[in-house]
C-alpha cells in the first residue's frame, strides 16, 4: 500500500504514465526479413498461414486485380 506522503505527492503533482522504456533496436535482435517472407507465403508450416497465403493468391489471380 502507498504511504500518505506518496498519496499526497500524487495528488499534488499528478501521476506520469510514461510507458515502457525504449531500447536500442539493433541490440540483441535477430533480423527476420527472410522469415517474414516465409510467414507471408505459409512456408513455415502453419496451417493458418498457408490458408491465408492461399486466399491472397486467389485474390491476386482475379481478373479484377490484374493491372491494365
């Protein structure tokens, strides 16, 4: 539980909800550009991704989607 001082401080100064601290985007991360493509095409083995990729392929193949 918060002390009386903390409660008074919050009432007088307000509360700051600043969110999560930002970290360096390049630190300890693996680039996933190659894997992102496999997810979009359904090549990674997920049934849902394969189904989505199949639907997107059918939409692209429609006559109305062809460039003139």
